[in-house]
C-alpha cells in the first residue's frame, strides 16, 4: 500500500474520521500545532479549536486532498498534502506531525501523488523565507523559485512547478 490516500471531494463527508485524524496529527498537541504554524504569520494561522477548524477546512476547501501515513500499512495518520485555491490560487499545502518531520515521508508522498489527475500544473507553492525545511522540500520535489512575495507580513518565496515530472 502507498503512504498516501487520496480523498475525493465527494467522499469527504464519509471520510470525516480520517480528515479529523489528519487535523489531529498536525494540531492535536500544543507542540505539533506550534511546529505546524512556526513560520505562518498570525493572519494565516488556523483559529482556536484548531483541530475542528482545520478539519472543517480540509473537508471543503481543497481541490485535491491526501492523507499521509507513517508507513504503507496506513494505520497511523501523520499528516496531509493538499492543493487549494486558499490562500493562494492552485497552491500546494502540506503538514506533518513534528515527530515524523525530516524523515523523507513528505518527499515520498509527493513522488506518489505528483502525477495524480487531480493536480493541475503549473502548481504554486509559498513558504516563509525562514522555513528552511519547507524550502528544501520544495526544491527537492522540483519546484523552482518564481520570485518573492509577502504573505500577511511574512517575507516568503513563491515556488512554481511548471509540469508534472
């Protein structure tokens, strides 16, 4: 089995427990929430009752959504990958539980999903200039810096992947 599971928009109500587990993975503890939002400016952070609010967002906003699991047994949800038009048009978003960061899981997840028919290219990615982990991930996946931008007061890089690889 793969590390990821695609959740089509029309199945998200039936998959509410899985979506809640995804939100719980990245916002369930104060440590994980702080890790998830370390480089997110205050205006871009998920409001309090973060698990519920982020699960609600994932249920409706993304055009594409994947659960990320610890391994191919798909027993332990540790994060997510999404494509959404919020806050940026056709942009990738990703998050992982702190204990699983920097282990290559997100890169493996991208390799599994990058050719999924749900993804439209060019695909945008935005991250704080201070977020070295996200910058390294974007570059390792083949995204190229397209310029600088400001997201809610945070100096950020704008990445673009022009075509699936």
